[in-house]
């Protein structure tokens, strides 16, 4: 998506450890016009797929998920990263390890909010090593719901998480697909 790619080139900063900083329009200050355009593009990509629920994980995926939910007129569910008093009753939980932050956590969702009749679109802001999205696909599997696919704003393809999901037969769409970030130079794979 050219709009997003242009913005990444203009304002993104490549930090040590292959981390792309996009705090000025996505991760801290949010450009709502760009967010709406990204949500509309996602809705176009997944139109007519019978999706009835958008799902993500806290925290930074929630804004994009809410925008997609609003454009597609669908409810949004987000998994918690820890058991909390807001998650009561029977829960589904999946262990995840973040390579980016070198931390382990449990991804938790109320069983009542994810049911076998759901056809789910998973969304997130970033897809890197894929730990978060792998855990989300596992929660969908455990619930008995079906998976329509994955949509992310930015995929760092060289970290392999997206292609590992594709190899499992899961549809993965990235609005900006980064092939490499060597020497701080961002190279995109294609333009949607
Ligand atoms: P991982 O396996 O390396 O952890 O990668 P994954 O794709 O699962 O993404 C995990 C976390 O790392 C996500 O946020 C994701 O947004 C963030 N992330 C990965 N690469 C980058 C990057 O290059 N730039 C930025 N800005 N974020 C990146 P999280 O740790 O779950 O935290 P939260 O911010 O959503 O709370």
C-alpha cells in the first residue's frame, strides 16, 4: 500500500536489532486518516469471506483492529497478555515467546467470546518472528472457530514469521511488506 510505504520511508527509523520505529504515525501518535485507509484496504482484501469477528492481541494491535472492525462493521476481540480480573469464567490460554522483547507471556481470552461459529480475521500492527500471530492462531484453533486469514500493517519478511504462517496454508496479507532493512535502507517487496 503506497500510502503506508511512503510514510515508512519518510518517518520510519531503523534502530539496532532490526526494529523499525514508527511512533509518529502508528505506534504512539496515530494518524487516523492513514489508519482508516489501512482498514479500508484490509476490508477490500477480505471482502466476501464470511468473516464475523476481528481479533488481535493487546496493546498496539488494538487501534488497527478497531479501525478494521468499524469499516467492516464487525466486533473486535483482543487477547490479553496476562490473566486479569477482566477475563473471568472459562478461558483459553496460549504461551508465547517474544523474540523482539525476549519475554515470555500467556495470551488469554474468554472462551465465551470466541466460539466454533466464528470465522475470524486476525490483525496486528507488526509481523516479525510471528510469535504473537502464532499464539493467536492457536487460540482460534483451541476455540473451534475457523480462520479466514491474517492482515498486518507491516510485515518484516526477513524475520520469517509471515512465511511460516503461509507455509501452514494461512492467508497472510501485509499492507507494507519489508524485504530488508540493511544499513538502515528499507526495501519493500511489492506495492498493493
Ligand atoms: P516477535 O516474535 O519477534 O516477538 O515478533 P512478533 O511478530 O510476534 O511481534 C511481537 C511484538 O514486537 C509486537 O508487539 C510487535 O508489534 C513488535 N514488533 C516486532 N518488530 C517490530 C518493529 O520492527 N517495530 C516495532 N515498532 N514493533 C515491532 P508486542 O511486543 O506484542 O507489544 P505491543 O507493543 O503490541 O504491546
